[in-house]
């Protein structure tokens, strides 16, 4: 089953989260809903029985890190997965490959499923960037941990721009990511990891993207904020057979 994961970024208060879910859960069951919400809305979202993620966790377990939030803290209030290394974290807030590697370890240790994001910026060599980001994020991780992750390929130039990668281009990039994981681990592990595409996914391109063999789902920002748009994406994704 192909899956849609919403990434709300810095949108929606607790009340707005409750209103969104009341609306959406009239048409979808909680098991069909995956949302990475702001920290403050995790508890509310989890109380509706959906799959809830945080959008970040600290690379440190605890301590004097003003403004940070730990993996254990978001797990405690109901998160089951955590987005790690989103391009907005890498490029606006200066997260390094080493921090991202440590965040994966922290998330896993707290019992959160890591959703690692990777992707090239406009003009960068896609394969070189994907290879470097995957190798550095996963270095030395046990295969059982890697097999329990999700990975999203999100070309930075496609995020929030309305300019998505073509299905073929995205399919090729995903196949390339799987080949890297296979070379770092093995083909069996690589086949177990859901690979998601992100970057301007909307109702008019979601099916073509999800029809690609190596794309198991989509990470959706803008189009996940409106309840009707989100429901439509989930319904369209469910009609994709591959
Ligand atoms: P977008 O964002 O769907 O608004 O392009 C995707 C993301 O940043 O995960």
C-alpha cells in the first residue's frame, strides 16, 4: 500500500489540528492518516489514533541545549516517527550530515521510526549528493535499524515551488537510492525500506509519481494542510496499484 505522509512544517495550532482531524476522520480511518505536526500538536494528533511524527529531534539526548527537544520527549507525547534531515533543517538551520546521523541514533534509541530526508539542490550533481548524504547518515548503523527506517527523496528545487520532479526522474532517483543502500547493506535490507518522494506533490501528479516501482509513498507539505486536499491525496494514493 502506497502511503501519504503530511509534513505540516510551522503550521497549525492545537485547535487547528483538532479541527483538521475531526474533518478528515469523517472520511478516512485513523490508520490511513500519517502526519508530521508541530511539537505542540503531537499530543492532540495522537489522541485521534493516527500515525503521528515530529518534524525534528535533537542530536543530543538531553542537557543544556536551549530550544532543543529530545527524541524521548516527542515519543512520550505520542510521536511514532520523526522526520530527520529535512532540507529546511539542513539549509536554513545548518544541520550537518554528522548531526543527522546522530539524530537517527537518538530517534531509534527512543523508539521512534526515523524518516530520513535527502536530496540535491538546484544545479548540484544528484547522484553525488544522494550518495554522500546516504553514506554519512547511515554510516555504521546496524542493519536492523536501517531496515526500520523510511527515507524520502526530496529534490530541494521541488520543495514548495510547484515544480515537481517528473515521475521518471523521481523513479530513477529512487532506484539509485535503493542501489546505494543495497551496496552499503544488501538487497534484502534495501527492499524493506519504504522510499517516499517529496516536492510539490499534488492531486494532479501524485498517481503518476506513485506508479513508479521504487516509490512507496509521498511526503507532502503544502497540499497536506487543507483537509479536503489531504483526503483526496490519500484516496488517490490508494487507487494506485503496483
Ligand atoms: P511541498 O513540501 O509538498 O510543499 O513541496 C514537501 C516537503 O517539504 O516535505
